[in-house]
C-alpha cells in the first residue's frame, strides 16, 4: 500500500518553537515528522518528556538523503539574549541553513518550504503596530547591532521572493509562548515565570508595551494549512485573535499565580533588536491561506502556563 503520509522535516528541532510544533503535530496520522538538529540528545530528551515514541531523529548531514514533502525552518534566534551573544554570526546562521534548504528544493521542486521569519523585518521602531502600508527604513551609514537580525531576516525573505516559481512561505512571528519556554533566557514571559517559581518580586519599567503571542495550536494549524498552499510564494504575518498589554499580563499572573511585581520608574535595559512598544501586526494577509486564529494572546498565556506548571510540577 502506498504511503500517503506527508513527510515533514523540522530543521532546528531543539528550538522553542519547534518543540511546540513537534508536540502538536506528532499525533497527526497524516504526517510523518523528520527531526533534524545539531544536538540530537536534546531532541531525544524532549521526546521522552512528551512521551513521543520512536521519533525519526537525524543529523543535518543526512538531510539531503531523504525525500521530504515539506520543510519547516525553525533555525534562528529565539531569544534576544542569544542574539547578543551571536551578534554578527546571525547572518551566517541564517544564510547557512536557508541555503541548505534552497539547494534541496531546487533539486526537489515539489517540496514546499515554510520559513519561520520575524516581525522584526518591519524595523526596530514600533510606535505603531505593523500594517500592510508599513515601510521599513535603515540608516545605511550607521548600521547598528540591533539592525543585524532584521537585515538577516529581510534578506532571507527577499531571496525567497526572487525565487517566485517555488513554494516558499515566510511566516513572520511577532511573539510566541508555550509550555516549553526556556526559563534561562531573558525576556518578559521567562522573567515572569521564573519570578513565580523563585518567589521573588519582578522588577519592570512603567512602559506598557503591547505584545502578541500566537498559541502553539494556532501556529501548528497555520503550518498544516500551508501544506496545502501550493504555488504560494509570500510572507505572511502571524498573529493571535487579540494582542495583550504588559500590564494585562502582569495582573493576570498576579491574580492567578501570586506574582509580585514592582514598577521601577528609572528601570534600565535595552532590547537587542530595538525597543518595540507595539510589537504586533494589523496586516491581515494570513487570510490568503484562509486561516483564522482561534486563540487570543491572553488565552495562549493562560492555557500554556497551566500546562507548563503541570508538566514541570
């Protein structure tokens, strides 16, 4: 009997977003996951954690040996603390694996490529949310370290658009939160969860930033919808049903989990990718693939936090 399963390669299977995809796609009987990572021990440990029996794990050296229907590129910088440490290597990291995948689809033109991009391509200033009319600008005579990441992502997207005869979808992710969050990293949601677990007071600035967190289930369903998106070569903005403010998040955790926080007027700190007051999108181009999100950012935070505490209790 002919195997009708869709063979899906997840490149960078040890990353935060990849873990959510693996968890929510592993039981889909129409899909066969092939997991590629630099550190297979991490993926093996994760598979045991989620009771994923007999996963197909492979090093990158075996990537070109397989027949794959869909490739999901999860290689990238998940946290700004990683970005600071990698600095200029973000270009090499992005280009290395992107080129590896593009070489593959050139030889296998029926393969679809789903690349996890970033809302950072819109720029470093988000005084207003991104929209279909947003124009990114850069001071070409004064390129800063916080520009590196978005330039790398934008360069990748531009390269993909030039290959308009291939099925390539760039999913611009603005915010992502799941039960598999790495609490050693330095960003808002990790700081909140760590503060609760360590019973310490979270210190934060009075700036009430707006964020959008796509639920892992919604992202998994977007990915599956993209499987069917033949002859699509476009970047799409990923977003939840509704974004959320920092104060809403803090008060939610205060009410439900006893979070203690303190607003510090002269609180320091600097984002490695630029300050983003309204880091979300009002661009509805995701409708091209006929997808509508089910969960709000608030619902994402509530359900995944509950699962997180159960998972690691």
